[in-house]
C-alpha cells in the first residue's frame, strides 16, 4: 500500500514536471498565453514565401504588442458591440455550420431532388427522344423567302423518303445550330416544352417515323420520332444535381433542417445559436487548429477596431494634429528638386484656356477638381480633360514640356486639341496636403509607437524563457 502511494506521488510529480503538453509561454495582464497559440501565430506569419521572416526571439515583441492591443480592446468592451458580434458570429457560422452535415446528408438531398424530378416528368407523360431539321423562317418574312423555305423543306423530306440519311441532312441544312451538330437530336423532350405545332406533329408519329414539313413560328420542321425514353439514372445525373445543390444554396437549407431537427429532438430547450456555440466548443477541444483559427479571427477583429480608434482613423481624420505634425517635421519632407503644383489640361477652344484659370485662380488647391467639374463637365458634357496633382519631372509629358522645359512629345488628346497648364512650381511642400499620404503614414507610426509604449506600462507582461526556448522543438 505504501509503495502504491509513493508510486502515485512520483507519477504525479513527473506529469507536472514533464507532461504538460501545452505550457504557458507568457502572461499578459495576468492572462495566460499557451505555447500552441504562440507557435500557431509564429509559424503562420513566418511560413515559406514570407519575405521578412523573423526568428522566435524577434517575433516575441511583435506578438506581445498584438496581444496588448487585444487586451486594450477587451478592456474597452469592444467585444460587446453589436457590430463586432455580428461579424464574429458570421465567421463562426462559416466554420461551424458545415460540420453539422455529412456527405451522406447532401447525397440524401440529391436523391430527394432526383425523385421529385422523376415524378414530375412521369406525371407529365414521360420523356421522348426525337430529332428535327429546322429550316428557319422569320415570322415577318416576305412571300419569296417563305416559298424558298417551303421548297427546301419539301425537297429534304422527299430526299428522306428516298432513303437519305436524316443526321447528315440535319448537320448540313438545319438552322438549329445546337441540334444540327448532333444530327438534329433533341433529347429528353417533355410535353409542353415545345410549340403546339411541333408537339402535335411529334405525338402523331410512331417510333422511327418522319413527319412531312410542319410550319411553326420558327420555320419548317421535319421531325423524326425516336420513342419514349427512360428517365436517366441517378448516377448519370448526379454531377448536375450536385452542381444544382451548390448553385442554389441548398447546402445551407440542409444545415438549417438538421439544426431544426436537433432543436426539436431536445424539446426546443436550445436555440440554433446555442447549438453552434456547443459545437464550436467541441471542435476546439478536439482540434487545436480550429481553436487557434477562431481565436485569431476573434482577436484580429478586436485589434483592428482598437487600432482604428487609436491610430489609423485618428491619424487620417485629425486635421489639426496632422498639420501640427507636418509643421514639427517639415524638414524631413523637403524635396531634392522642385515640383509643379497645379493642373495639366486639354480643351476644345482657346476661350476655355483662360476660363479654366479664372475658375480656380482664387480657390484652395484641394477644391480645384470639384470647381472644374461643376463648371466645365456638368450635365454629361465634357468640355475639358484635366489631370491635377503635384508633379515631379517625368510624371506628365505636358508638365515636363511647358513647366520644366524638357524636350518631349505630348500625345494629343482626341477631341481636345489645345493643351495648357496652370499652377506654380514649388521647391518644398507648402502644407500637409502636398504630402498628405506620407504625413499620415508617419503620424500613424508615431501614434502606434506611443500607444504600444503606454500599453506596456499599463499591462504587466511576463515571458517564460524556458518555455520560449522549446517553441517548435517539442
């Protein structure tokens, strides 16, 4: 008995020391992060084909910054927002709903559709195999064309009566291109699928018989009755049935039916959403990759929304802050050569050359496009062609020639024979708008850096170096 107690204690201590299959690699704000979560993120972001691969040690800081942003989002209760819940549940459903059905369930739906189609066809008199030669005739054709069509149809009928090959004549003379390629064959024909004139003549024939020319709204038909067809087997139609299921979204209907069935079997004590949550928990318990995938999407949504609030949107929309950042760092935006701030434009008349200049002369540069559009290109009448911007030498041939004095050929604009430029040459950006994209990007980097520093001060991060050293080595 004493030996058993000692052995049990020894086994327990060994398991505690060595048997922990997924140890905690770090804690962030007291919340544990498993080694498998870190490995999943590291391996995904440093897979083959990734240009800027990181070592495990290099990746640690990037991962910590990511988790800090997620923690900030949780503290801000962004996971309670209806917009977040809606998007996350939509993704959850995409991953979980398909697991409620099997290939057998889809196959059963295919058989059901097959039986319904078979019953409908049989109730409608079955399917018939026939062929025709069509001598097409427009309904408003003149007498000469109508007579020519009739004569051709009659001559073909006489040839068939004399033993000519129906398929060969169909390939050569029928104006029904699709059937002509197959010797005039019209397979799987049901009652009600054709015009009355054709149908009446067809069902007056016995298998193997050929009709005299029959006039319909499409022209003259010579019809050959093949006989009644058996409904195709399920195996023959299966590819088309499966394609129909996917194209019509019937797989989702099958899933809903299965979920409704489970709800009914449990006495309506659960909802479909509860079933999905329960299923997800089961899948995550069995499949670590599913757990990591769902967590990645959940946390990614939170991180993106929090980054929008703290960095991206703030940098893009705070005009005063952008202007202040530009003024503070103005020297770093200097150019090595001057630029042309203005427009290169093409007009139809000499009068419009000056009219364009007058239109924007005392207007802020960021409003030029709107002013020109309202005055010259309103009501679907395009009087001018304009390219607006801050041009470097080489950006625009007209600007190169007329502003920078380069020897270059300006390609004429069809319908707009007169070329002109208006604006000014500047040595350095005058304001944030002149280098907006670059300023926004730089300001975002500054906000990001300050935000991460604040998060690192706010939340305690503890990394287990021993566990870190086992990443991808256990």
